[in-house]
C-alpha cells in the first residue's frame, strides 16, 4: 500500500463511519491532542465539555473546522457551569463536581434527592445555554461524559430541557458484543468494560424509547465500550464487521479518547485518577490511531463493501 498523505485524511469524509473524540474543552493538552486527531487524522466528530478554563478556546477553534459537534454533558469532573449557592451534593466547596456515575445512579435512594434534582436541572440548563450560545446554534446534539446521560432520572431531566432548547440528537452507547482479541479474556479491564457494556445496553433501551416519543434522533450504531482504553485498528475492524449489513446501511460512531503524553498544566484535574487517565499510554495510542493509514484503509474497505 502506498503511503497516504496525512492531509488527505482531513479532506476525506466517510459516508458510514464517524470517528468521534470525546472531552474537547477539558484542558489545553486535551484540546491540542484532539485537534491533532482532526487536522492530521480521521476524527470527524467531537463532544465538547463546557464551563472549563479552555472550553471556549476549543469552541472558537472548532468553528474554523468542518466538524460535527455535540454537547458533552458533564456532571462528574471539573468545574460546574451553574452557581450552586446553597450546599449541594453535586459539587464540593470549590465548585468542582463531587459525584461519579454510580453515586448519581443511586441518588434516588438517598436523603436529599429532591434538592439534588433541582441542582442537576440547573446545571444541565446552564451547560446547554453556554454551548448553544458559544456555537450560535438554534438546535443541538448531546451525549454524556461517563455516559451519565443514560441514567434514567437524569435523562428525564435532560429530555424535558431538550424540548425547551430544541434537542435534535443524542448518542446511544448500545454496542454489539464482540471479542476483538482473544487476549482480552485475560485482562481485568475487559471484564470491567463488560459490566459497563451490559449496564449501558440496558439503560439505552429506556433512553431510546423516551427520545423517540419526543422525535429525537438516536445515533444507535456504536463502537467503543468493550475496548474502552484499548482501541486499535484491529478492535475497530472486528467491531465494524458486525454492522456490515447491506440492508441497514447506517452510520457507525466509533469513540476514541486522544490524550496527552505529558502533563504541561497544573491543577486542571480534580483527582489523581482523572490525571492518570488522560496521561495513559493508551490515550497517546488512540491519538496515533486517528492518524493511522491502516485504519483509513479499513474505513475505505468497509465503505466499499456496501457498493459491491
């Protein structure tokens, strides 16, 4: 195979595939790596975190590129967008989010849930307004950081606000099961991903039903849960094979998380776990994956399979 010029990746738009990067706006380093995955790679969609120090800078640069964007609804990491004056379980005293996915998921069982619901409603509304205003949008699309938009009580609030703000599309992280590599069965992380896979597939059923009632489009063909943190050209090729149905020629969204190889900023993460996640070797591998001619070839072969 002839060596492909990197600039050709930027010009090429795939009909049935969208390589998508989450978390732009989270930090300066993450912005930089994601823009590399766009300008020198194959990423054609991004999800934007608002309310952080470098969020508006990222949005300003995105406006200069032909890129599909979604609001990356965030309730678990970094600074909140709304001002929560009263004491709230949602944020700490510094205004940083203080709950993770499972804390939010089980919140209806805890005392003070009514107050938390009000805070969540206020926060989601603030993030939607910031996002729409920054990109000058009348309608918008949405997904969730850590997939929190799939939590049933949060999705109900989100969809109610979506009616007000003209939500037109949401991500559905419902993936088809495939073991992309035999070595996965020996990895602890794979079994963690299976738990995520099962939970998100179950929650997605309810989310699709609620969204359809409001006429919201659901992007359903998805790759990126079972191999979260270990995405490569082989896992993507195996994942695409289960969507190769000529009777259902639909877009497949492939999620990656390009990250930084070195930490150049101070105090941008609210925990050591968050910092280590963005600095893992796998994050740099996924940046390189977005520029890989082998992956480009896989995409072209997949697209061509529908015309044969």
